[in-house]
């Protein structure tokens, strides 16, 4: 944890930096539900972007005219420390998520001053006078008629600070999201857009303006959803975010993950207003933030009513205690992964139970460990919860392992020959999820830049980790390792982290939102029960010549035709294949195996593929095995054209079978397979099987999300 920066029960609840400065004399208007009107900027007036309508307007005019002084040096000093904790330095390229509200505008002000204070030459003629290495991303969701104009206004104001801006307009191909899903859909679209713009500009770091009040809202929200201490820890200070879609170039398949940093998490909402006032910066407010239709807005307003210093301070102390517990659990899980998990290139993992079982691992740590491994193998973004976790815990605890289990998109079974001391975790292809394939064009652009960004990001994360290791908690620093979800508040009260009055206030907020959530969930459940859920069959999907395929977020597959036999091919000792090894005999083009349309299908490996390889490895051309829907006449025509291909395929099948025997049966099922559109097996690239020497297929096991979910820090 960040000693000296984390709010405690003795800290000022309303302003994190109040103790740093005695010169702050302004007061912030109470956060009530009122209409906000945009005012034009005048050079002779102190900037203020809106006034309160009706009876409040005169009060705001007086406040605007009042001389105010904010000691910005203390804010800049605290912000600089947080950036150093994140491993960030002024020369790094950084993007800012900007909405135009007081939070993001305060972030712009502090980031600009941090950047300009840390380097000598911060702008150039090439950058149009803007601060080098800073880009503000303004996302226009297009959900309100005035949003486009507001985005332009925000862009001008951010530009005045010296930060270059890009406005990204959102398209909603399926129409506007429903009211109940509006905020969540907008958030997903916003972060998807951030990922795309950062990739476009080769930026690896994104700053967002979440603050302590946002953490408090999220705590109450998750408490009402029955979250445990891991969820109650809230948003991490820094985390790697991985995109749902992937960019490729000719040199490297790059996920373009970004490091999402929240340097304002220890600042309060009041601090945001003071920073804007002290820097004479205008801001806008989204009117939907006042609507009680949205859960977060209701919680925000309820928390504002509980505005006592003791309540805010104690709530932040409780969140800090949860964050420290989360940091310790993550530390234990990464240690377990490095000791007890082996990842195989064919896409499955082996867990050594013999190492795990003697260790006295708290249940909460073991649950998180299992969740990380299964999420990695299945490449599913959602957390594993409920009954699936209980099944997994019971399964792992039953040492030695004797049975198999399907859970959370994975198939678990004892490793053959291990006597139940090791468990295999394989991707389950029998679960009702669609076959996921992404197709890409091969590009030669930005290859070196991709490497540069990845290297810079790696160094930033390394520096942040070294700082976090200094503050790493141990078991004596944490309080909620063996506490159930229902007892977190009670334990916090017993430890005097929160008082009786704060305990009762939090319980009241939790009950109000829990009741709302349950009634809504029942209505959704009743509606869903009217419709039967159909299982999605695993079918092949087309992969054209020259395209790049990301198969189930796990394997990268490419194929092409070569008119010259590869002299480095392990099977081209050509005597075994009945081929002439002379140079002139190596130049030919075979299209009869693949077909004329240059399109193959990609699917999972099935049992019939194994049987086909077994037959192919033993047969002569006159006894060519049939597979799929290929007719006998079609097979004979193929063999007349490519007798040499048959010899090659037979030897290739023999070698592939030897490799397949080393791969557990459960793991084989998730391997990608290429077939013709008529169903004829052409390649199993993971075991180097090819039906034709002209068919060049490449496969690489490169999961979109790394084991452990990427770097995260709850300092």
C-alpha cells in the first residue's frame, strides 16, 4: 500500500490534500440535483463554465467574482508522486481519457504541468505547439443530440491547456442501447475506443480520472451485489487492459494492451473542483449524471447525504484495508502460478497438486489462483463465480485427483501417468459457446513501432512493480483473508476500522441497493425463462488465402500455397515420399488438394481426424481413406493428379500420430484443424500434419490474455 497517501481514519475525509495546504479558502457548492447552463468564455472574467439556474444563479455569480487562491503546488507534488509510483516519466507517450467534467479536466491540468516540469523541450513546431507525448481522447458516444457540440467545446478547452485532442465518434450498429444497459454499454464502447486510438497513435499508457469518491460508489455497488473482499477492493491503481480485437502486422501479432493508470484515486471530488478553480479551467457536467434511473447516480447522491467527515474517512479506510488484502492475495497467486503451473504450447496447463496440497493456502487465495488459471485457458473475460468455484475447490481438495470435471469453459482431468498428483486444464469444446474466429489482413506497417511501444510499456511495468514490491503487504498486514462476504463489515467494525454509526449507514445503503437489484434480477429471470437457450454447435469457419486467423483467442493460424517444395521440410528427404529430389522436380503448383477457391475451413479437432490419420499412415494410393463428405470419385480424381502428395501425406500422418500421442486426449480437442469446404482434412498445424507439400501452414499458441490476467496494482 502507498504509505502516506492512503486515507485513514485520521485523514481529512473531504479533501485528501487538505492537510497539505492552509491557503485553500474557496468553498465548493453542494452537489444537488440542478440544471446546468453553459456560459460563454470572456477574457476579462474568471472562467466558470456554468451557473445554477433560478434561485441559485445569484449565488454562483457571487462565487465567480470572489477571489480564490488554491495552493496548486501541493496537488502537483502529490500527483508527481503517484506518477512515479506508476513507473511513469515525463518523456513517456501518454493518452488521457477526457469527458470534459471536473475530474478529467483536473487530470489534464495536473498531467500537463507534470509533463512540462519534467522536460526541457515540451513542444515543437511539428506538434503544433502542443505538449509532446500527450494526447487527449474525447469519446462522443452520440447518445444525446448535443454531444457532438459538447465534444468540440471540450476539445477547444483541452487544447488551451496545451494538449492535443482527438474526438472519436461512436457508431452503434445495433441501435441505441436500452435504458437499463446504457451506462454499461457506453463504458464498454468508451474503453474499446480508447484501445483503438491508443493503438493508432502507438501509445501504451492511458490515464483516467477516477478518484476516491468513485471508489466509494463502487464499494457500495459491489457490496449490494454480494461481492467479496476482492471485489470490494475496487479499481486498481494500475492495470493492463487487453482489447477484444487484435491488430496484426507482418512481424508481430500485437495485442496493443494498454496500461490503464488512475493517478487520482487518492484525491476527492472536492479536490477536482479546487484544481479546476485554482487553474482557471472550465468544465462541463453530463446531465445524465443527475438521473436516478442509474444505480451509480443513486449511490452517489446517497453518499453525498452522508457527508460527515467521520463517515467518509472510515469508508475510505475500509476500502484501503480491502485493497491491501487484495494486493496480498495477488502476490500469493502469482507465487503459486510460478511454482505449480506449467503451460504447454498446445494450449493446456498442468497443475501440480503435490506441490499445492501440503501448503496451507487460504481458501480465498486458492479460489483466485484457480480462477486465473481457468480464465487463461478458456480466454474468457468474465470472472468465475458461484457454484463453479465451489465445484473447483472441492475438486482440487480431493487429493489425489481421480475424476474429471467441466467448469467455466474448461475440462479438468488427472494427467495420465501422474496417479492423480497432477491435473490437466484444457479448453472445453463441448460447452455451449460459439466458435470464435477473428480474421485479419497481413500488414507490414508499424512493426518496429509495435516493438518499441511494447518495450517501453514493459519497462514502465517493471519500474512500477519494483516500487510495489517495497510496499508489498504480508499476512500480518491484512484483515479479511478468512472472512466471508457477509462478515466483511462486521470484521471491519470489530477491528475499529469503522465505527458503529458508519457500519449502520453502510448497511442501510447496501440494503437499499440489494433490494432494488433483487427485484430487477427476478424480472429479468422471469423474462429469460420464457425462452429456451439453444446450444451452439461447433462448426468450421472460412479462412481465405493470405488471411490471418485468431482461433478462439488462443492460436494464430495462417496458410498459403507455395509453388516450390521447401528444401528445409523435415519430410522432404523425398525418398520416403516417392518424390524426385532434383531441383527441376521441386518447382510445381498443386491446387487439387486445396481446391480452386483458395478458401479453407477452420474448426476444432474431432475424433474422426485421429482415425483418418491412422488410416492414412497405413494406406497405399489404391486404398486412399475417405473422410467427411468427399466422394469416392472425387478422391480418385485427386489421387490421379497428386500421387506424390499422397505419399507425402502418408509420411506426414505417421509423424503427426507420434506427436499426438504425447498430447493428452482432452487437449487434442481444442487444436485448430484446416479442412476443405467439402470436409477433407488438409492440416493439423499443431502437430505439423499437411496433406500437401505445397500447403504452408503456421500456428502459434499466443493467448490474447496472459496467465494472471496481466499486471495489476492495488497500491
